[in-house]
C-alpha cells in the first residue's frame, strides 16, 4: 500500500503541480511501521528522487516539475517562497526524544522526535524544500501513528470540480480544452487516492490503516459502489490519452527546448577563461623575550597577493554558431504560445468542500472564496501556469541577447590582462555570452519542467493502476480465504 501512496504523491508533486500541504501540521502516516533509513538529497524541482525507491517500473526515472507555487496553492498560506530551487540534505533516522515520559507509548516518543526534527527543517529551509523534507522524513521513519494523530496523518486535498466545470461549459456552449482536461484529471486522480487514505485514517481506531485504505480504494475504484461522478478507472483510462493531447498542444515549446539546448551548447564553448593569482613571499623577523633578561629571534614568512592574470580565449567558430542558434531560437520563440482558455469552476459542491475542510483539520467550513481557491489549485498551482511567465520572459531576454551578440561578435578576440582584484567580469563580449547562457539555461529548465511533468504522468498512471489492482486482488483473496474458514 505504501507504493500506491508514494506513486500518488509523486504524481501530485510532479505532474500537474497542485498538491500542497500546510507545513506546520500536515503530513501523512506511512502505511506500516517498518525500519527504513532514508539518507538522500531532495533536489527541487526534481522531487521524484525522493520517491524513486517506489518507482520500479522499467524506464521510469526521476523527472523535474515541482514549483514553489504548486506547493502552496491548495493549502494554508506558507512563508514567502525563497528564491530559486534549493537543495535539502536530510537523513531520515529517528532521533531520540530530548525528554521522555516513562509511561508514554513508544510510538508517541518516536513521533515527537521526528516532528521536532521536521520543525527544525521547516525553520531552516525554504517552504518548498520543507514540504518534501517532511514527506520524506515521515516515509523514511515508517511512522505508525494512532488515531490521536489523525490530523497530522491527513493529506490536504482539493478537487477540481470537473463535473461542475463541464456543466458550466455546456451552458455556455463551449468545450473544456485538452490542457484543462489533463490538468484537472491528473489532479483529481491523485486526490481520490489521498482522500481514500484520509478516510482510512479516520476509520482506523487502532492498528494499521492499510486494510481500511484498501477498502476505500476498492470503493473509489468503482468496484463496489459508484461514489463520485468520475471514479479511478475513468482516470486510468483517460489520462494517458489526455497527456498525449496536452503534449501535442505543447509541441512548439518542445521545439523551443531543443533549440535552447543547441544554443546553450554553442554558448558554453564560445569562451574559455582562466585566472591566476600572483603572490610574493615576505619574511619577517621578530625578537621574543624568554624571561630572565634573555631573548631570541624568530623568522616567519607569508604570501602577499600582488595581482591576478586574467585570460579569456575566444572560439570564433562556436561564437558564430551560437549567434545563428540564438536567431533560430528567437524565431521559434515567436511561434510558441499558449492560448487555451482554462476556466475554473465558478462554484464548489459539498463533497469537495467537505474533503478540503476535513483534510486540513479546519475548525470551520471554508468560505466560498477559500473553497474556490482549493478548487483552482489544479490550474493556479500547475507547473505550466507557474513556468509560462518565466519562459516567455527568458525568450524575450534571449531575443535581445541575440541582437547584442550579433553586433558584438566581430569585435570578440582573445584577451589577457592583469588586475589587482581576484575577481573579474571579463570583456564586454564575454559578458554578453555569459548572460545569454544564463538566460538559455533558465529557459531550457523551465520548459523541461512542464514537458517532463506531462511525460511523467503518462508513464506512471498505468503503474499506479497496476499497483492498486494488485492490492485489491490480494485483498479479495484474503476475504475469500477468511470466508472459507467460517
């Protein structure tokens, strides 16, 4: 069962991007208390690295796609996001509680120690890293929390209200576009799994919630009773095709990514730099008093900085190729645009509001505005909508870089000079290329996060389906065996 939950978590974090948690209180309970030690590096935005031990299907590799906005849209407000993607090194080993109550159950002591460590993570790292650290820490510790910790065991959910969106689109005589359909369904598939987990935790008064989780998945999979308008089998069948349609819609951006990769390759080889510090040795002699009227001399030396020799070597062939590639990138960038009108639901329904409220442990029913915020997370928190402004800004920057480099490249040549500073910005032409390379790498990364998130959903959805089917088949075998014994 933990494989199913981890797959769903990876999908929510990487594919559509809307999953979030209230870092101060929200995490989840691992399905069974097992001794697992997780020592690793969670690299944002490559969140699937955290769950890679569960993604054992052939051909599946960790893919980028997590964004700070994606982590905050469906949850209570977190601290302001900090700068670019960051790294979090963590070791998920249980720490000993600083103060123990001899009569306190061991699971409570373990929980307190883990939560103390998690809160330290939350204080010391950007919020987007802290969320991944919290999830990874709890999975790694294999915590088996009891009913008293039900609130911490809940995963915040936010359904897209896709059926409401369909009704509104029909009333207005329009169709829901392929990207909106893909993002909403990817969101709701994972939210169905999370909601099953939350319900199982609520039903479990003692012991492991795994049997109840399997039972809830059986209901959600539509095998016993139709509960939702769209059940898990609908998403398993529809999402691969929807991901393909979304990928076709993003084809111009795939061309941009390929051209950006070529431009970056040429730019990175246009200049070669080296810096050599020159120093000299200075000797110093001093007299040291030994006491009793006696003394002796000591001599020591130190290296004193004089200047730095800076060398910049220009490769004209790569410089010309970089200029050509930047011009081609500007042309492809002008052809890339996203024009689909992705409208969110104008109102929410009781079922989605209840799930959002209970999964967050809210003390009162969300206001209509709050409920709509949770229901909009599939769009507002998506990697696509988060990255589009960035990648189009970089396309504009690179178009200007292309014009500037086209005018400067004829003046570029090898340069060697000396300064009295260890750091140096380099010749003007070198700075132009470095700036273009920074913009190009940022563009390539932003586009890759969007495209690879779709690819990841396409690849992992059948794996999630197979895992659920496997567990449900095992559950039915156990039920049949139990009935024979009766």
